C-alpha cells in the first residue's frame, strides 16, 4: 500500500495522467459524488488536464448544499428563541433562508456559536447552564457516529440543557435517484472516500450491480483522484461494473462497524428533505424514541416546511447534475461567496463556490 507522501508526489500524478490519456478511448461521464472531491478537483486544476471526452459531473455530496431550505429556516427560528444558543459548523452560518441567514440572526442578537464537533456543542451546555444548547446537525455517514456518541454522552451525564436538530443524511438514496434519471447517463461514480471509511467499500456493491455502473472509491490527493478515474475508465472500456477501492490507506472493505453500531443505537432511518432532490425515503436519520429528550424537533415543537428555492438560483439542478454553475444567470454576478444567494456558493464544498474560486474548467 502506498503512503500519503507518495500520492502527493507530482511525478506519480504525471505518470497516472499519461496512462489516463491512453485509456480514455471513448467519452465517459463520471460523477464525483463528494463535495470534498469537487473542491480538490478544482483546487488542483484536474478538470483542465483530463482527456477530451472525459466529463466530470458534481454530485449531491456537499452536506450544507443539500440541506433543505425548510431546515435552514427552522435553524434560524430556533436561533431566534429566547434562552437558546445554537451551535453550528461554520459553513452553515451564511446559508440564506427565506428570512436571512444565521449570520443575520446573530447580528440581531441570536446566540450562535461555531463549533468543530458535536462534542464541542455539548461542552457549551456546561458553560451555559441557564440556556438550552441546540446543535444543528448536518452531514453524511461520516458525521453521524460522532453526533450519536455525543447524544450518548449527554445521556450518560444526564445533561438536560442540550439537544440536536438532525438534518443528517445517508448518501445511497440520493445516488439511486440520480442513477434512475435517464437524462443523466452516468458512466461511473467516483465514490466518496470519507463516507466509505464508515460504510465500507462493500456498501456500494448493490448499487454497482443494480445500475450496472462502475464504482471506485477515491482519496483526495491529485494522484488519488487520477488513479480512481483511471480505474473507472478501465472498467468502462472493459464493460465491467464493479466496486474497486482506490483509497485503501483509509477505507476497508467492511468500513467501521463500531461507528455504524453507534449511529444505529441512537438513530433510525426516516425520510428526509433534500435541496434539489425532494423528500427521499430512508435517507435521513431520526433520533430514536429512547433518546427523544435530545431531539430538538420534539423538544421545541419545530417542523420544517417545504420552501421554494431562492428566485433564480439553480442549486437544485446543480445538485442533480443537470446544470453547471455558469448556467445560472446569477453566477458571479448577483451571487458570489461574499454575497451568496444559494448554499452551493456558501459552502467550502459547494460546486458554485469551487467554480467561482478556481474558475471554469480548472
Ligand atoms: Fe444558486 Fe448562486 Fe449557484 Fe446560482 S450561482 S445556482 S444563485 S448558489
């Protein structure tokens, strides 16, 4: 197994690119599922180096981008309540809802704290015993075990002034929806390395078989990404549709069963509303009844309502792989990272943010 330093060696990337060019003998549309891949691909200028005919489509793997407008509005409502302090990951701060953003709410006096983990949010409960700390939780399978562990810790310490609003999602139902879209015509999936550390490479086998689509798990260094694309194109050429693990230094075939157990102890699967994809069954995580005292939706009686996309914003179509940021009339004009209209321009993993920051085919 190669070490991280080898994957950072530009000579490895160059030799893999040369192989990629000779392997790309036919057009191929590959979806990079994960927002971290999108950002890494733009950051390293990989799009401009790809052989002609190999097209990368950004997928629905940016957790902030797929959080529904209704959930964003609910976050802002919660933050505006008396004696409530919300704890969030930084990317959520400036996502616009129908009535401003959490940053606007903070400017109007709401108590909003940026945290790096759910455990940081739980620590706030001790620091502010007179307030209810609400952790606004977004993320995929990588994040949910840590949120589950935090809820278990709150239960063990009998912390009463802490709860979680879950908008956590699982990636499979969204991918299945996209793979059923006859207009998308994908030839392969560059599967998310972070999620795969938890669910394991084996979790993609049913999808590869059902949709007859090559699936390769990739890491995030340039050579990781190019070598994953190479494996995908080899499968396309040979008419195979298998799961291959191109990120063996982090991902195992079985993943992390302990993390999955933790998640399953606290959460059950339920429907979840996705920006751009709508309501998807078994795609969200709901806090089990046993831990309902830590469920902010129950505790605060908050229900997210469906809300339309911001006028003119194409985030939904971008998350479905149907449009690219330059198709949006607001891109880099009315909508910029300094003044975002949709979440895809706010998040550090958002496709619009990547296009704006690194430009066009970079
Ligand atoms: Fe939405 Fe802005 Fe992207 Fe257009 S450029 S799709 S308004 S986030």
